C-alpha cells in the first residue's frame, strides 16, 4: 500500500512498525497497539471506521483524534475514584525513536501501562437499546434480570444495569449473566468490576446530561497489574458507548446516534449486502460524519477539539 492509500484508508501512521522495530502487537478495526517495553503500550487510534463489522475502504479524517482525546478527557475526569492505564498522551513523552512520527501521532496516541486484561466486557446500560432491547422483547429480562413489563424501545431503565459479555476472540461477544461472570473470574473480582463500572457510568451519564447528551450505554475493560485492578482500553468514546442528543430523544424508536448514523444510513441505501467488500464513502458523507465527531467532542468536553485560529487583524 502506498502512503497515499494509507491516508485514504485512515491509516496515517501505518508505517510505524519499521520505526519502532517491533511488530504491531495488536491490530483492531480502528486502533494499532505496539509494545514499547515490558510495561508500556503505545495505542494509536487511526481514522479507520467500521460499520456492520467491516472496516470501510476510506477513513474519516481526525476521527482517531476525537476518540483518543475523549478517552483522555474521561480518564482525567474519573481518575480520582478509578485508577486507569493512561501514562501520557503528550508528544514530548514519545520515545526518542518516534520523534519523526510526532506529527502523524499527535493527538491520536496514548502511552499506557500494560495490564493483564480481564476477559469480560463490562457493559452498563441506562436505557433499553441494542441487544438489551432484543432480549427484553423476547424474554422480558436483560442479562437474566427480570424488568417491569411494558417498557418501550430506548426507554430509560428504572436503574442502570450491569450486563457483562465475554470477550470473544473471533466473532461477536456473548452476553452472560452476572452469575456466569462470577464463575468465570471469581466472586470478589466480579463484584469489584460491577461496582466500578456502575460508578463510572453514573458519573459520566450525569456529566453528559449537563451537556445535552444521553449516555444510553457504554462498555469498559479492566486489567490487573499485580493485585491492582485498573481501567484500560478506551473509555466513554462514541465507539464504546451510545450517546444520544437529549434534545431529540424520544422513546419508541432508535434515536440517532452521534457518530455513525450518516455512514450506516448511506450504506443501507447503497444496496451493499453487508458481506462483500464495502463501498467507498462519498466525500459529503465523510465530511458530515467528521463534523458529527467534532460536535460530539465539543458537546462532551464543552470546548472544541480544534479551537478556531485567532485572527491577527
Ligand atoms: N492497558 C492495557 N493492557 C493490556 N491490554 C490492553 C490495555 N488496554 C487495552 N488493551 C487491549 O488491547 C486491545 C486493543 O484492541 P482494539 O480495541 O484496538 O481491537 P479489538 O478489541 O481487537 O477489536 P475492535 O477493533 O473490534 O475493538 C484489546 O484487546 C484491549 O483489551
Ligand atoms: Mg476493542
């Protein structure tokens, strides 16, 4: 792939392996993770975007920066009650051999403490959406927990629910009950992760509400370093969470999500079968989606990611 194609695809830092002289440790749909040494990882969010489990042929400029800066923002807002893996997202803290990559990496990387991942997706839901709505329609319960009858799609739940899932190596994560989680990781750790997840969710949902956003649900990952349990991965980004615009929220349907709505709508209309190679997103869809991400950042944080340049006139 030529560097030009990399940038198109949303991989502005795809050549880093040669610089770091270490292979990428993990390549997700969006992020590339490198091992800096035995204790530290470098996580780089590219501008790649996926929909219906496919990475699309072209990326959304600056998307990786929005995702990284939102994670960093939330790590900062929550570290007084929940320790996390972030060491730094600042350019001067990049290792010396990455100095020439700093312009590509700026704002889209995190240096983090390497942890032993707990293989559970810690999902918290405040509203009835996605797979929880499907489960409720069929069984009247979510994650094995009976809920009041007659709830509607996207309705606020009486209390936020912890609905864990296993992290599947391949394919889709599978929802499990809390009892199953306890059997997998032990009672004490299961309870600790449930309580930590609920506390994080409540704190973030309340902050988001003040900014005109509903945090419908979100997913956390935790890891251990020695005996310590810390929050890892990304946190409270549009990729790991459902944010809705509070002003447009209505029960009984699917509120527009803040991020990929234009992409999903366009893909549906394009006639793509969701199996073959996905089509290229047209420029206007890329632009509109980029704006959505920047707006999401602005709403959550309360200031723009790229402040308008001051004019010297
Ligand atoms: N501090 C950490 N220590 C160890 N592993 C971590 C840490 N933070 C995140 N991880 C792991 O690194 C990996 C990052 O992968 P990434 O999220 O980019 O892709 P993925 O989860 O495989 O797929 P997807 O793109 O669908 O999310 C995940 O497996 C995550 O659990
Ligand atoms: Mg992931």
